[in-house]
């Protein structure tokens, strides 16, 4: 869709499943299961929605989904399904090849956000999926991903960025930064200490790719915070602030893990935020 001077598109890398209790933390199952039906293993269906930003000179990708570089056990554990969406196939629908991507921006480095960064070549060597891109990452997140605590160790797979170090494609930002004029990253801590959201601003419009600050529309309520979040109180504080500003300024919100609703504008009904869906 046209968004000011840019074009923005939600590109699916497919679907996967995570434990419903982990996705909603202290929120009882009786509340979340009505809109997020669990399977027999208590897992709920989630999307792997990446963001493509097209400008006159740049093709920017925000997050890369789960990718293809995993074994059968891993695929089964998370019920990864690429039948209805796959990142490279999605880019081809916009006449783009991996070589056309000029920048990749990471909200954070968990495997379901960075898995499409690298792949195995024909010789079995790890290489960049987007060979001409600069990969933008927050320095604190990169440092933590390389030395995570035991609680987070399973969420970080070093194979998703080590080849990028060797090829010299990583650019680290210590603080909030403008990637190009109109596209910026801003700290939205809570899920991890250095988790960031991505904003697109053009012609008095703002779009915000929320990453795991608000992973699905079911997480709009302040206490609906994931068990995966390292700093849940911070998530609640940041979420409340961001959503209030988004409502006041009429931002387009982009959800990374909603399986169906990928984008929309906040509306308030009976004192609660809901989403007015926008097709992407």
C-alpha cells in the first residue's frame, strides 16, 4: 500500500505455533482461548509477518521470520508452516529478489525474527540470504544475543547472524537511529532490554511496526504480556505509552505475530482499544 512517499507491505514468512500460556503470561487460559484457540499441545497459531518498505532508492526489510535453516525436530516443535507464506516467495510478488534488498532492520534477534537472515549454500556453508544488504541491529541486543542468560538461551541461535559478521554486513546502533530519512528505530524495551520498534513517517503519517511489544491484536490490553518478556513491568509501561500516542496521532499499527489481522488503526470502544483492520 502507498504510505506517503513510501510503499509498505506485510510479507508473510508463514505460520508457527507457541505455547498459549507463554504467549499470555499471567492471563488465565479461560480469557485468551476464546480468541486464540489452542491445539492439543496448548499451542496457539501465530503469524510471521515481516515488513517491506520500498522507496525510490531502497528496499528495506524489517525482521526476517523463521527462515528455512532448521531441522525436522525444530519444525515439528513449533509447527512451522510455509505453505501459505514464505519470505522470499512473498518478496517475488513485489518483483524483488534477495539481491534487491538494501537494508534489513532487526527489532531483536530471537529466532522467529532473525531466522531468515542466513541460509546454507550448496556446500553447506552459512551465508547471508540478502547479500547486498546492511543488517541494522541494536548494539545491546547483539551483545546479549551472543551471551544470553540460561532463560533466554533457547531463543537465540547464533547461526542467524554469525555469517553476517564474517561478511561485514552488520551495522550496530547504540541508541535510537534514523535508518534513512523517514524510517527510524526506537527503543521499546520489555520483551528484551534492547527490543526496538520501527517507525515510518511520511507526509504527516506514521506507521509503527510493533515487533514483540504488542505481538498480536489480542495483546492490546496492558496486562496481556508474554511470559517470554524479560521485563514485563517495562513492557506494560512502554505499551501503554506507545498505544496512547498511536491512538492520539492515528498511527498505522503493524502486528508481527497476528495470523490474520496484520495492520490497522486503533479505535476505542467501551473504554478499550480495538483495531480497525487495514488490508496489507
